[in-house]
């Protein structure tokens, strides 16, 4: 039982680190109506979404980077207008 608890805790920590500490949960107001990559302006473009066939996947940029919708990638924050 304690091994399962330890494994679960480790999985949560790994998931948080993989998301660079950003809250990449899906906002209730974001609607995935067309395919593509979209910045979350409510989270200052640190979080972005990939929409495909109505399904949404959230991602987070590395520290100091923001998602640029024009290039569809994370770029240094000073080069992105969000």
C-alpha cells in the first residue's frame, strides 16, 4: 500500500515538473472549434492548446518563453506579443 502511495506521489511530481510548474488545466471557456495551436491569453501565453477534431491538449512553454501563434511555437518572452 505504501509503495502505491509513493508511486502515485512521484507520478504527480513528475507531471508537475513536465508542465514546468504551470497550471495547464483546460479553462471552461476555451472552445476547441477549429484545428490548430492556440495561445491561452488568460494565462499570458505561457500555456497553449492543440486542437484536433474537437479534442484539446494543453501544453506549457519553458520558463522565460511564451507561445507565439504566428510561428506556433514557444519563443523568448521579449519577442512575443501576447
